[in-house]
C-alpha cells in the first residue's frame, strides 16, 4: 500500500462523507491504483471530474499513484457542443420530457437496463444522465452527468447551468413522444383531425411523422413556456411546438 492525500473541490464534495468534505485527507491506496481508481473508490464518478493536479502538476485519470502524492480534484466545467445528445436512465423520465421540450435529442425508456444505456451511449456518442453514481463509474461511459437535484424542473436548471445549454436550445422543435423533429403542416392538411374549437382559433400547426400527432399552441402552452423559462431565457424567435394534439 501507498499513502496519498486528496482534496476535492466544488460540487464533488457532495459525493463524500461529511467528514471529508472541503478538507484535505489522507488515505491508503493499492500500489497499482490509478487516480481514477481511487477517486471512484472515494465515491466520485470519473465523468464528474474536470481536472486533476498531482503534487501541483496536471495529471490524467490513468496516472499511477505513488507514496506521498497529493491530489487536487476539480469538477467538470466543459460546455456542451452543438449536436449534443442525451440518454436518460429509467428514473429520469420527467427530465427527458423537459429536454425534448427544449429541443434536445434525448432517449428514454422506463425499462432501460444499465447495460443498454452504456452500449447506446458508446455507439451514438450520447451523454448519460442519471442519479446512479455506479452507472457513471463504468469505464465505457465517456460522457455523463450526475443529477444532484430531485425534481425534473430543478434537474433541467442544473443541467443547463452545468453544460451551458441555453445557446443550443430549440424549444418545441421535437415531438415529446417520439423524440423526432416536428415539421410545419398547413391547416388544411390536418383540418379533419382538429377539434372544432381549435379549427376556429388556431392557424399554425406542426406534426410528427412517426406518431402522427398534430400540435398547436393550446392552453397548456403557457405553462410549458414557464417551465422552460425557469431554466433559460426564451427568445421570441425560437421555434415553438404547440403542446396539445387531438
């Protein structure tokens, strides 16, 4: 065994027991242990780590630890790139729906197994969203976010702040059910599928080619806008999917 000391910064402290938060502490490490191995053994998934300093010098997750090493571990601060896509685990259905509402391609099934999530994320380059830190510790998971909050609206705000998603949002551009892009359709093409009150009061419609849903700016629209506005400022020019359908 070798002895090394650790100091975690920012929200990484949330993964630690109280007695180890916001302070430097020493712990024994196996001789073949890497920074990744020990950081995760202490409770912090590697996807949450932004940078590591070992004895004051930048180091990677695969660095082998030596006797007396002092590690400073800082949280991830990278912003998402255009085209970012997500996959949410089975406990984040509410967040998945809100992300689709904001225009982000987000896969979700309430019966996803961890192995499926890992495989899909690796194959399609998706960011894994979860509150299961053990899922994020899997070596195959390259991009992931642990959600610290519980309620979907708070999770949306947390994710937008962490990844800088506001500039990439395209509200109401995806079908909330199918996660596919919506297309504008003329009123005449969907007229027979509309309730009478909608025929009289609405002129703009979008449709999903997979589920056949037709959408317009109904009574629920303002409430949905308010939810999104709590996470990021909405531009008046942003595309808008009316959230109601027959």
